[in-house]
């Protein structure tokens, strides 16, 4: 059976993408075949397609680190024909065909059943970004953070992780401070639940090793100087989660926030998280994420539009979440 896919190829160290018609025999090994409804464009997808990072490790390959759809065939225990499933991370878009296609074959252990009340479109409006945001919230809670402890900062607030983190945290009762470089979009962030907006430039340059205490916790998707400054301004026994590298992979700080204020820095890995952690995150998303707020973060594009979304993402012109309708 033929299906449509966005295929990435590499020639002379340059990656190009085009929509092709592929066949069943082009699918990779796996014990579950999924009719894909939607994928999404995450920052990692942008890095992969642009070649700014070595995400895709073999060519040609179908990119897309996420997918959601309905099971067409399965020999994996617990996953049955007709189940609505979501896949985030694992080897997708690295060594295994990803979500930018109308069909996928993958390992059943990579799949999570989509909980009610989410549709497959909702699952991709959440995607790795939203699932990572929930992993961050779980880490804050594991570190003992409660709304009564004080403000929670969210960096990269207009992005996918930031937007959904604000929505979740505000509905859980936290006072959220949003850091952004796009102050003209403050109304969007307040609509999601941000109580205060700050300019990212106040955090993005080298600063003091330890500064005035400002927030009880933080969700950081930026890294580099921003994360160092976030740590330096975190309150005693505060918790900071790190899940991204939009500014850089470096962390040129000191141990002072850790040994003087007992600050916890929790790393967030969404790619290889164990199944039980994924199920907990998706269960909590179903409970704690407002579908109305989710809809306000989301735009929908077709497969052929993905490269343009990537260009706009690097230009800082993409707000919230971009869902890819692979059948459009």
C-alpha cells in the first residue's frame, strides 16, 4: 500500500527534504503498524531537518520525533488493532523512520495509548514539547515544590515547552513568571496563565554567581547563561528543571546556588524515558492540561509546509505548537 512521506536526504553534507510516495516495503522493522494522523514540529525536529545538529544518523530517513494515529496491525502484547497511540522520541528521526508520514511501523514498547479526553490531534498539539513540560512539572513536584513556595519561572515561554508549562502550572495554582524575547506577545502568555512577563535579556548575559532570590522553581528550555542566571536567582531549596539548549549547551556557572541555597537542578530526558514515566506524564496531562488553552497554542500545517515552519522557528517567528496533518 502506497503512502505519502516527507523524506530527508543528504548530499555533500547538506540535508534536503521532499514529499515522496513510499510503499509498505519501505517501512522499518517493528511489531506495530500505525496509520498516522498527525505529527508535530519540535525544536529537535528543526535541528534535525536543518542539519544544525547530528540528529538524523542515517539517510534517507523520514524525520519527525513524534506521531499519533490508530493501530492497523500489532503482534505486541497490550497494543491492539484500533487502539489510538502516541510515540515520542526513542529512535524516531534518528535511526528509525519518524512521524512525517501517513504510515509507520515501530516497536510496541515505544507506544503509549492516548488517554481520554485527547484526540490524536490533541496528542500532537502536546507532542514531545508538552510531554516534556509535564515531565518538568513532575520533577518540580518530586523536589517538593508547591504553589505556596513561591513563583515559578518559565524560560523560552513562547515556545512549545514554555507555552504548555505555563498552562499546566497556572492551572495547578502556581504564580508563573514568563521569560520571553517577544514582549509584543505578552497577551498570549497571559492568556495561558502567566502572571508576570520579563524580558529574556535580563537572564541571557553572563551574571553574578549568586543573586537575589526571586523564584521557588523554574522550567528552563534555554540552557547556557540563561540557566546559570536562573539558578543564581532561585530561592533556598528551590527546584530548577533543564530540558533544552536554545541558547547553548554550555553551563558556565558555579556551585554556589547548590551549596549555599540547596538548589536542585533536575535534568529532563524525554527521548528514552521509561514506559512507566511516560504513562504517568500522559495520565497527568489528561488531568491537568486545559484543552481550551492547548487549542490556543496550536496551528496546523501539511507535510510540505514543515521546512518553512523550521525556517520560521529559527527566526523566532513560531508561537506555541505546530501540528502536522500528514494527510493534508
